[in-house]
């Protein structure tokens, strides 16, 4: 038996709120606050931090796609191995620190009881392209190496569907098909 609260009648020519109505204003201020149109979004090109082989989907782009695909999944040891392998193949070293960041996330996650408090893949891999000093197009060999690293370090010996290894394999297939 709920009753609705009566509504206050509204004037048809409603004006905005005057600045002095809410705050004691001293000095110049706009006389009326009204909603302003939202600014037009601008698209900025991604910063390039190193050399990029632009002949297909890069390792960094594939890592960012994995961050979107399984971004809410807490980082596990298989993810760390896959991220380290991908970073090594793209940059030639672990210089970007993505693998170290993923390892720190796993160390933290091991001490946290609830999944909602754990560090996720999107926390680690967001802006992966910008963090890699060098990047290259994903090849079949890269995808196989990353998959092997992930599978060896997972108790169930299966890569995460939509995870790092899976996305790199898809990127390698797309890159191969684009060359044909």
C-alpha cells in the first residue's frame, strides 16, 4: 500500500539556478548555471614508445584485446607465463615490466580471499602497446610459444578461453590470412 508523494507543481518557464541562490558569491560568477553541452570527444593517436612492425596485429594490440576479452579475470600463474612469453617475443626482453607486473599481481592475489579484491588482467595489460619498448606482428611461432608457456603453468593444462594465448593465436591467424 504505497502512496506516491505529491509532486510540487513546476513552472512552465523554468530558469536555471542563480549562483547566489546556493552559495554566498563574492566576485564575478556566471549569473545562471545551466547544463552545458558535453564536449565533443577527441581521438588522440596512441603514443609510440618504440619501433613497431605494422604488418599486422601486434603483440601489444593482442595483449590489449586480451585485457578487454577476459579483463575481469584475476591474474593467475598461467597468465603470468603467457604475458612474460609474449613480452619476450615482442620486445626481445622483459624490459617493459608487464611480466613483472603480472607476477606482482599473482603474489598479491594469492593473499586475497575474495575475487573482487584481486588484481585483474585488465589492470595489468591496459595500455600494453604503449608499455612495450618494441612491438611486432604476431606470428604462429609467437602464438605457439605463448600457448605452451600458459598451458605448462596452469593446473588444468588448458589455456584460458579468450585469454592471452587464445587472442595471440587468433591474431596470428588473422595476420597469416592477411598476407595470403
